[in-house]
């Protein structure tokens, strides 16, 4: 099962990143070979944090330091990062656990600006009757991917977006996951009117705990099936020195 959203011009994304662009640079008929054959090709422009993607540990710094206390300034250049880029993310093939907070509240989607709490996560885990082992991937279901077609609502710039606050992020980090993921543009509680002004959960997970983040996932199909544990293939685009990379997460769901 594909857990990504399709890349297309005009799709919802954070205003902090360059928009996705696709241009058909050569069209059929522009060049025709002697045997009548013709080819078309495109130019694709995409930021590392547009669409479904994985945040590298180099993505966020705190007081000038990235994960491990390393100087962000010393690692970065116009060619990207010499260390902690998305190219250092080892492809993940293993178990994932979905903590469905929508089921806890009996809704299809959590409301804008809702803060996912520790109690929400504990109830979701208890209801699903699943154990979380270190090194696995933990996903938080908010139902927000159902709003993909409403760009203004999905981006959460005015009304906010649901996501874990610092306490819930600490709870997740204590399980020592390989990565965490969710359906919103930022793996954060975004209050109404705040936009992406402050992202404390990113600092905690990426800088302090060294946990990669998967964002803008399409988890609605898993939520609809009631699936809470499954195999996951997570392999972002291998771009050397990049702070993030597009990914097409694949869930292996029991028949």
C-alpha cells in the first residue's frame, strides 16, 4: 500500500520551501528521428521537504548545533551538508506501528490546531494492543490526509494543524524509534494563526534525540482498514548532503 501523496504542480506544501514544478521541456514532435520515433522529457524542480518526505538530521539546528552537538556552520556549504544529510539515512525495511488518535476520539479527522497528548498516544496503543520495540517506526494517525484536496486547510497556516506537542514527542522519543511519521506538513502541533513560527518538536526529535521524521504521509487508507502494525519500506531519495528527501513509503499489510 502506497502511503505517499502524488506530486503535482499546486499541491499543498509549506510556504517555507520552494514549490514543486514540472515542465515538459521536450515534446513529441520537437525532434523526430529518421525512423519516425520521437521522445518527450521533463524538468522537475522539487525541494527536499515538499510532498511526502523524510527529514534528515541536518534539517534543524538549535543554538547553532545539529544532532550530536556538531556545528551546523562547519558542516554546511553551498553543496549541502558534509554529515547528517539524507544520504546517511539507511533504507528501512521493518515493522511499523500506527497509533490512530482518530479512533481514540471517534472522528474521521482531528480538528485543526489539536494537540496530540501523551494520553492520546497511550490510549491509541492500548486500544490497538500493540507493543513498540526500539528501532521501529511509529506513525501517528490524525486523519489529516483526508484534507489533502483543501490546500488552505491542509497547510494549516490560518486554522492550525493537529500534531504532537512536546510532551507527546518526548513520549515517542523514549521508545527509541528509528523514525516517526504523520500526515501533516510539519510533525508538530500547529496552533491557529501561528503557522510554522516555532517547531519545538523538530528540535527535540532531530537535534536532541536523533530521530528522523516522515511528513505529509497518506495514512487514511491504513486508518480505514483499522491496521495498526505492518511492514514498512522507507527509502528516501539518495541526495548527498540534502536536509530531506522525497519518499514513497510502502506498507506491507496482512491480507
